[in-house]
C-alpha cells in the first residue's frame, strides 16, 4: 500500500496482475491496497494474487517491489532480499535525499519518470499517461471553483458569453487541458516556447500565442528548454497582455531538473477580471504563478490561485489502470529467458532510469 499522504493510486491493476502471473510471476499484494482506486481485494484474488496483511510479510518474499510514488522506508527495506528491484516514479530531482537511504542490501531502484521520451518507450511512459489525466482534472477543478458557466448559453433571459481560458505550456498536460476546456465550451488560447507545437494547439481549436523573437528556434526535446533573459522579459509582457482578458488560466510549464519558469506575475493577476481562476500545476518546482502555494487556494487581488497536489490521484481508478499498464510494459521488456528481470541489461530504457544498481548510485542519480 502506498505510504505517501494523498496517494490513492496503485501500481498494479487486476488486469496487469493477471498478465504478470501469465508471464510466470507470483503476485503478493498488501490487503486493501487497491481500495482507494476502486479495486477490491476480491478482484485481485480472482486475478490470481495472494493478499497479505503486513508489509513486512510481503517484503521478505519479493524480487520486485512495484510502487507509484512512495519511497519505501529503510526500516522496511532492511527486511528485503538482496538485489531487490524497486520500481516506480520517485521524483529524483526533489527526493534524492530520501532515495540515498536505499543504497543498501544491493538494492536496485528504477524511477520511470526518467524514461527517455522515445517512440519505443511510449507504452511505458508514465509521465505522459499521468500528465494527460492531470491536464483534464485541472480544468474540471477550475470549472468547479469558477462562479460562472464555461459554455455560451442562449436563454430567454439573455445570453451567457463563454469563458476565456489560457493554457500555459502545450505538453501532454497542456494539450489535454486545451481539449477539455474546448469540450466544456471555453474560448481557448495557449502559449508555449516551442513554435513547433502551434499545429497541435490549432488542431484542438485553440489560438496559439506567439512571442515573435526567440521562439522561432525548434527544439529536439519534447520538453521546453530554458530561454534567454531577453526572451523571458518579452514572454512575461506578452502573457501579461493576453492574460488580462482571461477568466481561467491553467499553467503546466516545467523544465526537468530546473526551477519552473515564472509566467504570471502579481501585476498580471491584479489586472485580471475579478473572480478569475488560476491553476498552477508547477508549484512543486517553484511555480509558474507568483504567490502560488502547494495544496492551497489563495485569494490574490480577488482572484483564486490554486495549486492542487497530485491530480492523477484524484482520478485514481483510471490513473492506476494506465500506470499499471506502463509498469507492465516496462517489466515485460526486460524479462529474460529464465523468467527473471534482467537488471544487467544495457538497454538505454533501463540505464537511464536506473538510479541505484546493486546498492550503489549510478551516474543518473541526481545529487541536488
């Protein structure tokens, strides 16, 4: 069972449990681990899993420990077998100190949030599957807080004009936020430093906001890269100009391993319409919106700035189904002929996600 507060997801679904058993694995699950994801104990037993009441009774038998985001405590790992493989998403950029405690017992730690974003890894890409749901849920939360309707409505009493929504960052989360806001009837605009995403934004029915100078350089990465100081000033001014007419802003811009870019300043919030909603999905990395605080709704100049924690966990059933499939596809890729996980593989999908091998930090272990 996940140990992080507010983590309702589980790394194995009844479907992938059955698939792992068909590959030759035995599956042990702590009782009630799937309850918060709407998976009953009976559904796992029907899939062939064995349920146990206690973590310590499970850890002693495991070759592979599947987790979503919880870093297991050393007091539990001390009871594990040598060469245990711990597999999940551990946010190494922020949690490197806690991960250091796992450099014991020849433990191997694989963090799939470091998975290379290449075509053959798409079926294993946990960041994309979870960010997709986060983008959707961010818009739904904004609609719940907003004191007006999203779509245009024509009634005998008059016409309600549609809400205007700005999405900052057109990655996986941003594109899904665009699609969701559009489906709910908003007039949608989007900004991203990568000019090549304009076609995707336009295909979803949104208007792409350009900063003319500096944004014309294509990047080979699916992630946004840090821009020059001159470009950042022009970017802030352009967003300041556009944001004043918006009702909803969803901010999703992240740069892996670096502080999130500041995109909305207090001067912009002050100029926005009273009752506007700003949702910041980047607060854990410093935030795109000035004044945002993780897990809090803050009133700034009569606008609500909200920074929700762990959005995929709020859709735990679907998030777990997708996460579990990503995990299964990764494991399946490294099963050797003797039905063991090949921890010595030289495949880049393993090498770049392997933080700890045989109890020692690898070159991909982030030191802060």
